C-alpha cells in the first residue's frame, strides 16, 4: 500500500500555549503534518509563500497584521491554499470579514480536537466548515452585500488606481499577477457600481484612501 499523502498545515497564532496545544492535538493524526507556526499575519504570509501549505489555521487578533488581512493576501497569492479561521471571536462582523477575505471556514477556540481535524480535512477538499454557533450566526445575521464593503486589499488596490497607476504597475508594486489586479478592478467597480475612473478617484478621496491635493 502506498504511503498516504499528508496534509501540510500551517498554524498561525500569537499565543504559544495555543500553538503547542494545537500541535499536540494534530500530532495524533497520521494524515496531517504541521509544517510551521508563525505568530502573526506578516510572518504567516512570508512562511506560506515558502512552504505552500494545503491548509492554514488562522487566528484573527494578532500583532503586526491581523488574520483577516493576512488571509486576503495569502488567498490572492496562493489560491490553492485554504484558510480556516480559528478564533475566540463570535462576532458577525469578524465572520463576515473573514468570509469576504476568502476563508473557507470559521471555528471557535473552544472547538474539540476531533472537530478541528474534521474542519481541516473538509476545507482541504474544497468544502466549507463552520462551528455550529457560527452557522447559526450566519443564518440570523446574513453576510452583508453592501456595495461599499470593500476589503482591505480592495481599498489598497483602489488607492493605487486613484493615484493613476496602471494594472501593470500595481501588479509590480504589490508582487501579484496582472490577472489578479484586473479581477480586483472588476470587483471594486461591481461593488461600488462605478465605471469611470473619475468616479473611482472621487470615491477614494471621499473615503480617505488618497489625499485630495
């Protein structure tokens, strides 16, 4: 029988005790390999680009860069990697922001080790997984589709657009593909229901994304 391929998992949390607990829990399973444990969002991005994990178990509240912003950048650069939020926050705004950033699931830190394992396996297969209380939260508080709900990354892209940068220049400055920038442009225009560059610039100025000189 051929050896079973292990899922490569990156654990991102700024609390050493949480990290050690997760590593201990996941070491019980033969089909999972913890390949790193960065302690904040920026470090998570750097390490993820190096080790290319299958799944990232991501905390939200961390120094340097929070888990939601880190998730958006990682999904943008590594679309094959799945992010599973692992947080103490049971807040509709956090859940909504995590999903809009590209997270495939959201589980709480009081989740037992068996469900953590099941959630990792589920998102690795392209499915979603939410703690039962988060699922109920999503039912009673549907994710807002407000056109002005730009993600942090979309706001950054829009600030570059409003300063007159071309898609090629934005791609070079942010170290992402031209296609990714183009997708962001389409999403921004669709969300804001704006087509013209002049209106995009006006929106950016009115929302403090660039200075009005």
